[in-house]
């Protein structure tokens, strides 16, 4: 890893730690954690009180790949946001706390958040 990439990674880790010190999910209002890699994006509902995952949607899953087809990673992110909102509604969850994982609220992370909001999640 180059020096610049290492500094960028360390900065993201520091931002994530700063966000996580203030953001905590409960059973009534779980944390919507977004993880972004170079190829995929993941959205997970987490109850931090018990340390359990309530729902998970990834761009690597078969249902998302079928819906995206030849679309872009941002298109996949929008579908991820919609699907995580649907899974949350099935579990009776309407409000969440958004955890951007230290990433900038921009691009794919923003697409997940806006799609989840438009599908009915409040945060």
C-alpha cells in the first residue's frame, strides 16, 4: 500500500471511529451501517445493544445482480437502499440511525441513503 493510500485509509478509520462514538443502534432504532468496497456495497441493520445483525443486503447477492444487470455501481447502491428499507419494514422497523462508515456522504453511500429514505425509512 502506498503512503498516500495508507494515509487515506487511516483517515477513514479515524472518521469512522468518531462517527461510531456518537451513533448507536437499538432494537427500536437500529443502525444502518453502509460498507463500501471497490467492487461491492453492503447495507446492514445492526442492534448494537445485543450485537446482532437484523438484516443484510449486498450488491453481490443474486437478487441485486438480476435487478442491476449491466448497470453501474451507483444503480446497484440505489437497489440496495430500497431492499434494506423493504427488509426493515418487514421486521417492523421504520426509523434507523445512519452510519456511513467513515466514507464521505457522496456517490454510492448517498445513493443508498436516499433510496432507503424514498422507500420509507426515516433517519
